[in-house]
């Protein structure tokens, strides 16, 4: 997690192929931001895995 003047950035790996960044404003609950980032990474991983198994993602 990185904290900036106006908010936060949480970066998560999505498998070995991608990275996702989730932004939140300065007033956001940081624990919720972490939870949302984790959930977003998990959903993105599922999508990438599904597409990869179809041979659509190189």
C-alpha cells in the first residue's frame, strides 16, 4: 500500500501475468481498501485463467 496526499493505492499481483491497482480517497477505510483490492485481484485472476484456457490470452 502507498499513501499519498489525497488517498491510497493498493497494488496486488494477479497470478504471474498481471497487476491490479485499487485507489481510495484519503477518508477511506484502509482495511476495506485492502479487502476490495484482494477481491478484485481474485476476480481478475479467474477471468484471466478462463480466457487463457480458451487460448485467447497470449
